[in-house]
C-alpha cells in the first residue's frame, strides 16, 4: 500500500500536539514496506518500525495511487534535511513531519492547506506547556504563537482516510 500514515504517540509532546491541533501527533509517507519520515533528519525506514512506535495509526490517500506514489518519490528529495523540533514552517533549511508531507504533496501538484499560526489553534488551555516547550528552544510564548505551521491534522483533512490500523 502507498499513502500517508498518521499516528498518535503516548508521550507528553505527542499528547500536546494532539490537544493543540485537534488531531494527530505524527505523519509520514509509506510505500509498501518502506517509509520516509521526519522525526529526526528526513530518512527512509521500514514501515513496520514506524508503525510499531505508535499508540494509534491511520492510513490516508489522495484517492489516486499514482499520485500517492509520486508524493512518496518526491519526498526522497528531502532525505537528509535536518529536523526542526521548534516547528518553524518558514525555515526552508529544516523540516518536520507534516511539513515533509506538505512539501511532497505540493511538489506533485496536490492541493495543500495554507499554514496557520499556532495562535489560531487550541493553545489557550495549554499555554503553560507551550511556554515550556518554547523555552527549550529559546522562544517566548509569544514567539511560539507567532510561528506558522502546517499540522498533521491539516494534512489529514486534505486527504481521504482509507484504514484505521489500531
């Protein structure tokens, strides 16, 4: 199967991402037994390893197997790109999971969502946690809120869910 795997991780950061964005905490591209992800530097890995780490997982598609495969191939251009744990969408020299999907899908002409500012997400109940996360990277809460991101939830919303794995 070729498509896009969305996951939730039972970790403090994974839970925070889900609560603030209203969706998933991680996403990656899959093609048969292979995957490409940005959880560190963008890298290929076996899909069974990627699936085994998650608490929950769903598979999505563009609705076109050839377009899904083209996006997977396009993601290879980003292999080795450093991971951005502070989620700065505007930094073109780094990436994070949903930005990798966004880039790969955009590269093959698929309609992708516009990035949003974190301040437009459900951040208020989690201000303390966001401030703590930002401080880890030398960012104030205001700087975090001004970040533009594309979230795993936004990416899932522009695709078609085809299977819930577990």
